[in-house]
C-alpha cells in the first residue's frame, strides 16, 4: 500500500473536443440516437441550438483522467455521484479534472468537467474502495 | 408514429414507484470494445507517472489494438456504464423526446465482466415526483452477470419530458 504522500493530490487533467464523430460513436455504443444528440436540424429547433453530447460521453473523460493518473481502470468497487450541470454542445472543448479531498485521504475525489470558458458542465465525487492500491 | 405506439410511450404517469419495469441482456463484444476505445482514446497510453500532473490532450481518434479483450481485469468501467445506458434505453422505450439526464449515482461491483459474456440489465422505477413544474423520475439500472453478481448499478435522476 502506498503512503498518502505518494498518492497524487490531483488527477492528470484530460481535454478533448467533443465533436460530431465522437457523439456518433457514443450513440452507436449506447444505441442512443436521440435527435438532440445526432440530428443537427432537430437540435437547431431546441433551446440548445446545436446537438449536445450524451452526458455519459462527457463523463467518460473523467474515467480517462483516472486511467491516465493510475495507469489502469480503478472503477471496480468504486462509487460515484455525478451531476450533469450543463449541456455540452458539439465541438466544445472540455477538460476533466479531479482533486483528492481531505475528508477521506487517497480514495475520495472531487471531479468536474469544464469548458475552456470555465463553465462547469459536470460535477461530482468518486470514491474508490479502501482496498484499491493507488500510486 | 402509429397510434398504438404513441399509447405505449413511457410518459410520467405510466411510471409506478418501487416497481420493476423490465430487463434485457447485453453482450459486450469486440465491436463495442473497439467503439469504447475510439470514444475514450485511452488504449494508446501506458501507466502515467503520477508525480506529474500536467494536462494531457486526447485526440479522440483511438487507434489502439483493443488489447483489453480477454484481459483478466475485465472490461473498462466506463464501457460498462455505456452498456447500462443501452440496457435502460432498450427497456424504457419508446420515450418522449426531450428527457434530461440530470444525475447518476453509480456503484461498480468488484466482479469483472468480460467480452462475449452476457450481462443482464434490470430496470426499475424507484420514485417520481413533480417539483417546480418538472417531472422527476428516479430509475435504477442494475447490471449483473450470469451468477447474479453485481457489475454496475446506476441510479438515474431524470427530468421526464411528458
């Protein structure tokens, strides 16, 4: 077991532009072709004006941040509370970040995803099981 | 949409609290694993040095080899979540357009799921209420393996459109 000092205090931030192609790929994966995600004409008539990403597609960037930080999938046994705060319109560049909180050292993380303009689109917490070796 | 299908739409009124809705089977395969790698683009990097906390740019074009297939560590947790969403969408359909996924409470089991092994997705309605003229529906999506071991549960809080 790594000591607390050896566990990173933040996740390796991950950025990507959520483009039409990634939304289409995720739609195929989930079999979710809701026109708000994949139909530009339909989306243009909604308050969003443009197609928006599936919430769990945006969330995938958070999992990627854990993957890149710890070098593997740390989700087995984990819990997460996630709020999809704002829609992510197609071609928006977003960044996922995470910070280890002091309340439960090493295993409790506050995470968020923001746009380049600093708008928070996703927020939540991720708790890894105490048995998860980190670092 | 045919009239009988309109009648079948899962409107807010149709949900009953604490009641199972249905179940289906999803079988993750190599195609879905490849899609996941394309979406996440995380198969190209090895373990990262945690001592550095720099920003990493993802191209999203995932060109990896899909080497997770058959791995003893099991399928990625993010892929399992995507499959849980697929199961929910398969069971609760047709839906009115415009539903909003507001939040999720996620719990992964410790049992690994593997490609080509069927998973059972169960969907139930936990609760519903109307607040500030919004129709809130809480759904529980549970994914288990053939031995009924928990793979993932996803408690979705939805704002239902109609």
